C-alpha cells in the first residue's frame, strides 16, 4: 500500500486550469492516474483528444462539454465518460468555473484534433 500525503500532490498549471495529481505511475506507482482540475470562470480547454478513456466527475461549479458531435452542460454531481479517440473540449461556466476529479489509465496520451501526438501530460505521468 502506498500513501500519498496532501503535501506530496503535484500541481501542473496550464492557461485553462490547475491540475493537482493525487496518484499516477510516478506518484505512488498507480496503474491509473487520478487528478483534480480547477478551472477559473470562463476558462476554455483546448480542442483535443486522448488515446484512452477518461472519466470526469464534477464536484463544484459547472461547465459545457463538447464531446464528438454532442454538447451538454454539466455541474456538481455529474459525471461524463469520455471515450478514447473522441475530440473534446471543456469550457468553464463564466460565473462559477468548475472543479472536477478525473481518472485515466497510466500513460494516457493527449492528441491534437488532427491526431498529432502531444504525449502524456504531466498530471497523468
């Protein structure tokens, strides 16, 4: 058993949010990565894809999720299963922003909408 203390959580900042890694292959030797996304009001993630499934669960605030050809609003208590190879974007509500907890397989790779490989983001590694 590995215990990862709060002080050991790794933070990664991007223009669209702050990701706090709770567990990953390089943080506790986990086979799945688990992290928190905090997006300020109005923040918009990039249009991108992943080579593996992600599960997002909102714990505060709200967002608009574009997933493939679908677009829907989500808020605290909602969960979205994002299939692999499905272009997506998450936009934070302009008034509230959002906080979500996300999991994906270790080593999941981010892809551009055109399929170009961006590699494994630091919050998943």
